[in-house]
């Protein structure tokens, strides 16, 4: 029996555990809280739960040596530690995280060890890469070129569950969602590099009308430029990766950023109320009429959507925060987590869209659109958990069965990997619907 080690038991882990157990693979889940792992294994005879923390390298060494493959679903900062022992014991490795330069630097060692370290095999990154490369290779095979490429993804509440002013609920790493608001953006559009400093990240979002969902907004997702090389499309004049949100999120988070409400800078908050905290953030003498003062600071109407969102969150309440030295980020994210958790039977939703403009030697052009719309619930599996974990599970199966021949540090951007993974995902009802031959009017503007 093949043995797989899964490190971590976070919100997206359960589907990979269930999938691999259903395939007759022995699964060990090692995590800080053993009870979480036991709940996922649910008494299955081929499952083992282990209490483990990343500080225990000796146990990690032993566990990696005793399994055929390790899946690191830990925070990305710990992947290199896992890779160290996979290299030592010549064991394959899978992650769903972005390839950092330090991981890419292990390529030669992985080749020498005869293993694959397969990264970015989740949703975004993951399904986005694979579904994009399937279209790019199709265009290439018809001697075409990619002129423009927009790749947009979002993990959101289903429309009926988007019932608060932020139009958002957390179905995965809550702190990570808020933290992403501090990123910069960088992309190529119409041949020009656009750099978006963090303070402007949520200003002027693009608008997309998504079938069966409605109007969504798009803000830039980190640095898109590097994907020109990753996808092998040096000819493209536009390369933009973005994040979907319902209208309301961008305006509200932009206002909160102007108040430095997701700053990591710590200060003493002893004895402060939420209203007093906000007064400090805007330099007001006191917290009286704080809502009006914030509207004045932001140069907006007191009934603006962002003001209502912050009021709903409790930021204007004359209520003690009960904090010592802390950061605005922690205060704000804790308030959001407290009021914006996805209910046990509420649906979450993953929306993904690729839009290409392709040109051909005969002078013709076409817009190609590829879309995914997927739903889930915490009571079963959330959509975000399924779409992150199942591509990794399929990749694990393929490696164990010897169906991936390449060695080294990889993303799933080669046909040998992306075609069978996408085909297997369709059987699990996770699919991209592709439309070719659309007119240029269907491009994103």
C-alpha cells in the first residue's frame, strides 16, 4: 500500500484526505491539533493522525522517510523545511503554494535526487495555470498568438449568502484574505506596465458580468508580469491576473486602508474603545460624532457604502476593545472574522474566468473565454476546499502511479500534467467551460 504524508489540517485539507483514502492509499495527517486530523480521517483503517509541530524536525525526518510522498499544506514559509527532508530521502513532494525563488533554486537538487517537487497544484495557483495552458497550447497549435490575457479568480459567498455590506464571508484563511489587501499590483496592459501601489489597490476596479452570478469587480492580483514567461507568451500585450469580489468590497477596503486599518504597525491600545481607536487613526481629538468625522476625513458622504460597512463592522462603537499592544490589522481582521464567517449550511462559491484575445496568420482574431462556477458548503466540503485540494490529490495519485515522468521543481504548466489533472477534475464535477470564436466585443474593457 502506498503511503502519503499530509502536513497540516487547515480548512482545505479534508477533501484530499478523503480522496486518497478512497483510492486505497494510506494517509498520515500530521498537525498541531491531532483532533482535527482524527476528525478528517473519521476512523478510516488506512488513516493515521499524528500530533506534530514544525519545530520537531526529527519527527519530520522520520515521517518523510517512512512515506512515499509528502504533501505540504503548511503555511508557505515551511515548505523549504519539508523539501529539505524530501531531498534527503529522495521522496516526491506536492504543494498548492506559489513557487518562491528559494524553492525554484532546489530544481537541480531535485533532479539529482530523481524526485519531483510539484507546486502550485491547487486552485489559484493551480486550476488557473492548467486551464490557461490548455487554451494557450491550442492557439499555438493553430499557429496563433496571444495578444491579451486576463486571468481572474475569486473565492466568495454564493450570491444568497453575500448578505452583509462587504458582500463577503470567509471560507478559507481569514487573516490571509485581509492580509492580501496590503499587496501591491503590477500588470501589463496594452503594452504598458502598470504598477499599482498598495494604497491604490482597490481604486478603479474592472467590471465583469459573470453568467449566473451578476456583476463582479476585479482588482489586480500581485505581480502578473512574471506569468508571461511562465505561460510562454512573450508576444502578449496584456497580462493581468486579478481577484473577483462583489461590488462593495473594493470601496469598503479602500476606505479602511485610507484609515490604516489593516496596518501591521503596533501601538498600545490599552483602554481604547473602537470609536477611540478610529479617532486616533484619523487624528481626531475625541470620538464624538466619529462617523461624521470619518466621512469628513475620507471626503465622502456620511451615507456612503464604505461608511455603512465600517459602522456595521462595529468600528464606530463606544465599546472597549480589550487590547494591549496590538496592530490595526489584528483589530480589523478579528472584527471581520467575528461577523463574516460562512454559516455551516451556507454556500460558498469559486468563480474563475480566463479571457484571451488571440490572432492568427490570416489576420483573423478571436476572443476565447473559459469559465468555472463551483459551489459547496462547510457542511459537506466548501468549494474552495474542493478546488484547492482535489487537483493536489490527483497529482499525488499520478506521481504514485508513475504517470509523471519529469523530475525537478515544477508547476502544472506542461501537457503531461495539466491534461490528465483537468480530465480527472471534470469527473469530480470541477470543470472550466470554454468558448472559442467570440467577437472582440466580448473582451474585457
